[in-house]
C-alpha cells in the first residue's frame, strides 16, 4: 500500500499556553513541523494527505488549512 502524498498545512492552536503540548500531539499523528509561531498560536508543516482528519482531531488543534501559494505576474515595465 502506497503512502498518501504529503501536503503543506497551517494549523492553529486553540490555547497558545498549551502550544508545545498540542504540537507534540500533532507530530505524533504524522505532522512534520517546518515553522512555529507560538505567540500567534500557529504552525506550518507537512503531513500525508490521508492523515489530515487525524490532525484535525488532535486535542487543542483549532483549525487545519492547506497552505496555498499565490503567484503574481512580474510587474510591467514603466511607460516611457
């Protein structure tokens, strides 16, 4: 059985005072943390797509969203 592809996610923690505990539980279900913002109560990371429901069910996780990349076209040169 092949593993589900990994996706980038951003999660928010409902109680920043329990940030480390919540992130530890999220890692236990498969989250690989790439950045943490404890003062904001958010973290970014990757997880197998089929494990997102387990991540959402972790006690202390308020929300999980897929990270999105927005690409803007290059600026147009100024008129002369």
